[in-house]
C-alpha cells in the first residue's frame, strides 16, 4: 500500500470512529433528556389511586448517587400508606402525589460530589428514603450513598431488591429490640409472610429455639426453614412459655395470643396501627414491650446480603410485576396469603 492510500485509509478510520463516538454521545444525550416513568399515589384510597407519571431524571447532589433502578420491593407499608393509614400517611397527606417504595436494587449511573466507595456501573441495593421520602417506584432514583450497599456478585438484583425492608425488619426486631440470644425461645406471630420466614431463619441461625404461628399451609415450609413448632391461632395451646414474642400480626389477634401464653419476657410488635394496644396487653402480663421503627443500617444489610448470597438464609419472591402493573401488585398483596416478596420491574430488559 502506498503512502497516499495508507493516509487515506487512516483518515477514513478516524472519521468512522469519530462518527461512532458522536453517535454514542448523541444517543446518551437523547436518553438523558427522555423523562423517566414513576408510579405515584395520586390520592389516598384504593390501589387504583396509583398512577403512572413522567418526571425529569434527577441529578445527584453532595454525597448522593443516581441509580438506574432494576427492581423495587412492594411492602405492606406501601399499601397502608396508599390507603391513608399509619405514620407515613399522616406526614404525607399534604404532599401528594407521592412516589412510594423503600427498597430497590440497580446500578449506579453517576455520583455526586463527595461520594467515595462507589463507581459508575456498580450494582447496588438499599433501604432508601425511609420513612417519609420513599421514591423507589421509579426508573431512576437519587439516593444518599450512605443508604446504598454493594450487591454481592453471587446475588441477583431481584433478590437484592427484595431484601432491605423484610431483612432489616426481621433483624432489628429480633436482635436490636428483642435482644434474642442463642438458647432462648422465640415465638414468631405471622411467620408465613416474607418478614416472618426470614425471622424464622435468622433466629434459628443464631441458635435460638423457634416456634411460629402461621396458617396451616405454611407448616412444612416453616419447618424446613428452621421452626421447631408451628401453630395455628385457633389451635394454639395454653401455657406456652417463651423468652421473646416477635409480633407481625398486631391487633386483637396478637392480644388473644398473648392472653393464652404462659410466661414470656419480651414482646416486639411491628404493625404500627396497633402498637399501643399490643404493648398494653403485654405489659399487663408483666413483660417488656415495644414497637419498633425500621431504620437504615448498611452494616446489617451487608451481613444479611452475605447470608442470602451464601444461602444461609433464603428469601422467596412470589411474583414480579411491571411498573405499569403496580395496581395489580397492591391488589395481590392486600388479598393476603402472599408467602414471598412482590417486586416491580422497571425496564423490560431487567
């Protein structure tokens, strides 16, 4: 090849790759300008008050990361807030429309000033915006870096997204507030749901003796997860003695169960709408009792993720819905009997 031909070929290649680069930049700019989809509570009420809306993609501020969300968890607290019930609804009544969702998993798109320990493209998950900001029912989300955890390579993002709310609720209820120790006996009320199933496993993993109250169809699954005794509410024998009661049911049913127990030392009740009722029932029996407010904890979440990735604990996903099917997801959760976690998928390719 002569010098002229070689030079012409070089210029052709430069032009070709320059056009490719410009095309990629143009594509990025076009995508950057496209609005994102969110699912918002337009008014307190039935599931149909959830409405898709478009919004500009946010920019991360100091100490924040922009995350492209792959999956978001659907939790009972989302349904209660949408219905206008509980502490979050009281704070948000003048802030509608509001985008719910507290747990998610995805990948980092960009990092704001002052962020260390994270990089673009990294897979992350976390408990985000709890309790009043929320926002995870969204294709993109700005989160404080302190709320995010790296997702272990062995953990798929759907499982990572399912973990934060149920995992931290179970962990903090058992160990922070309940002070459960190896060799103690714990009774878990409502053990058939996602939080209860994880609580059974975490309690058994720490060396506690685990009893559970659940529907009859959960007996065999709960035994496989580590529960030694499983009771139905109507068939709970009188006089059972335990160190800790972790109550995931609340209300009159929880008080009825406490009334049938023998000696018990500590009660942690999760449903916020009946905390006063259940704690009063427990205290009349001479037990310590408290409700609890879930809080973010990156160290706890990282330990839970390691347990899940190594299969020391299991977390069932009952179903995954598209973001546009959020109404159906809420309807499914409110019908009850969901043994695993429900998720929303933000993009078709996730």
